[in-house]
């Protein structure tokens, strides 16, 4: 009998541990939580703001959230919902109503074959490609997209301002993630669009370090990466539209679009490319919380 | 099965032979990383293992080391060493990580091979007047060779599989195609590269199996067949 009792205790303990674990899991999954009360449409004054699991995206989401609060909305925050495949279903179902997105990447999600590259073309195609339940508000001039960068010293020595200026330079090596080689804007695109011939070197997670160390001459870095500032890099201009433009854009539920547009459109207009980099620097270099960064940015821009 | 057919087609496609890393060069760099790492590891671990096995000193340390080192996450080690060594020394950093990975099995093979020699045989060697060095060189090492080759065999297999990680830090080895393939969702390329790695591993394993048989001393082999 004794063993039975001990077994029962063990099983109970294990079950309790399991429950605790699942409870944790439930908490960390924002989508899970929502299904409980999100069935019926939330009252018109409560707006659910979501973000990707990407620090820069969360800062923008927090700016939206605080701007909405300043205007009298009740805001529920649902941050770090992973990547696009994870959160788009929640947005389409209306469980999350406001979400900072990027035009180019979002367009590619709905239309992988798209040939649009300029900011306006991408925005126009995106508006058509979205399902009816979703709407994009005005796009911001701020972008977070692939870009080609060189060191300031190299740019100065060769007089580089645009990607086309690389044409004619010998022995150029392009660094970036392994898949860059196969992307439309990779070595082949460089050669076709700008007549720039490069060798390719996969540099994985150390692309910026490789550029600084000189193992590669040109590097593919996200345009809002703070290291463009901190490592003194120069982003080459892309007048021919080699890269798919990816401006920051608020993706909202069509139901609430009219309500929130007046609050969020001015935020998008005020967010510049340099401003976005600066927000990221505050996060990665100064380790400030997104609440503080967002509050300061809103008051500096007279929006809250 | 279609995927396998696609993967095999990828291996022989012109697409695999071109690009920044042609398949032949990937195989070559993959094998170069493997052999250089195992050779360096052997240069360190074999003498150390023989010494441990012969003297019995430091045995606990060797056992603990080879046990603990198996738990080191190779991926983290490769990235860490690249950051520590700096990006201009990626090859050295990756090789160091693979050497550290290869040392434990070789060390274990070397000391257990020497240790496993029957005490009676060692005592006999001493009794006919061999010096300690002669006992090691003429008795313990030759008799322990099959276990040492076994250690080299498992080290080589581990390293040939793990060199795949070099693809995360540069354009080397067959791992490059896997890293690239995951991002562009080219499953034929991923599986194709994986299959080539499997073939390399199987071929190397067979070679070591033959070698393992070949190094059994004549006397021992004769006695075994007599049994």
C-alpha cells in the first residue's frame, strides 16, 4: 500500500508540475490568451496593438499604443508575437487590430512574385493584395529594408554615394547571409541593374564585423541597423530600385481603421528613416525600455 | 520520394557546380576541414592518451575531460570562437572548434587502448627486460592500435558531420548549401547537400573499418582466428 501512496504522490506532483508548465506556456503565448475574451468584438474604445518579436518593431508598436492612449483609447498590448506566419492569422481574425509592418516584406507575404520595388508601387500593390479585413494606413518615410553598405573610409576613398558608383571597381566582394546569393537583389541583380560585378562571400551573423575588418567590401545590412551609425558605415543609394522598398506601415483592422487613422497617420509622417535608426540606437546601445523611448519620441515630436 | 529524386538531381545539376561555391569545392573544403581538424586533434590527444594509459596518471582528468567535452554545444563554440578570434580568422576559429570536438574520442581511444592491454602481457614484456619505453612502444601501442583507430574513427565521423556548421560563418563546406537552402526554401538543395555529407561519412567510416582490421597485430589476429 505504501508504494501505491508514494506513486500517487509522485503522479500528483508530476501533474502539478505539468500544469505549472502549461500555465507558463499559456502566458507566453499572447494568441492563446486572446481566444478567451476575443471571441466577440472588443468595445470600440479598446484597441489591441501587437508587434513582432523584433525590438525595433516593438518600439514602433509602443509609439502607436501610447499615441492611441493619449487620444483616449484603451489599449491592450500584445507584443513579440513571433514572425509573420505566426501573427498574420491573428490580425486577419481581428484579434490584434494595430500592428507595425513593413510594406515590401508584407507584400511579399501576400504576393511572392511581385515585381514592384519603388515605395509607392509597393504601397499601391500592397493595398490591393490585403484581405478585406485588413487595411494599411499611410506609409511612413522610415524604412527597414535590405541595403548595401560600405565603410565610410572606402566610400570616401572611391567617392561612393550610390550603388552605381561601384561599377568599374575591381575585386569587389559582397558579404551577406548565405541566401543573398540567390536573392533577386544579390550579385546577379547588382550586375544586371547597376553593372557592378562582385564576388560573393557568405558572412552569416558577422556581416557588419566582416565589413569593418575588410574581409568584404560591400555588405547587406538592414537600413535601420544601429551599427550603420555606430560603426560609421555608409548606405549606398539605390536610385534604380534594386531593393524592394520596405517602409514602416501601420497594418490595422478595417473595422477600426477610421477610428485610429487620425492618431496614427501623424505618427507615421513624423517617423523618418534617421529617426527610426535613432530609436534603435537607444534600444541596443543605451538599453532603454521601449516605453521610455516611445514616450520621449512622442513628446519630442509634439504628438502626446 | 520525389524530394529524393530532386535532391539527387540537384547534386548533378549545373546549378550546383556554379555559384560562389561550386559543389566540388564545397566537398574539398569540407574534407579539408575534417582532416586538418582530426590531424591536429590527434597530434595532441594521441601522445597524451598514451601517456595517461601507460602511467595511469591523470586518468580521472582524462575521463572527466573527454566526458565533459562531449557536452559542449558545437554551434555555440564555432560562433563564439569566430567572435573571439575576430572575423579575419574564421578558418582558424572554426578549425579550433572542430579540433576541440575531435579530441575527446581520440584521447579516449588512445588511453583505453593502452590500458586494455592485459597486465600479464605487460608483466611478461618487463620480465624479458624491456624498458618502460620499450613496453609502451613495442607492446602497449601496437596492441592498443585497434582501439585508437576506433577513437579516430568516431572523431572523424563527428567532425565530418559537424563541419556543416562552418557554413554558418562563411562560404565553406557542404553546410553552406543547407544554410542557404533553408532561407530560400530550396529543399532539394538542402537534402542534396545532406546526402553528400552522408556519403562522405559512410565512405570515411568504411575506410576506418578496414584500417581498424588491418592494424590488428599479426600475432593477435592469428590467435583470434585460432579461437
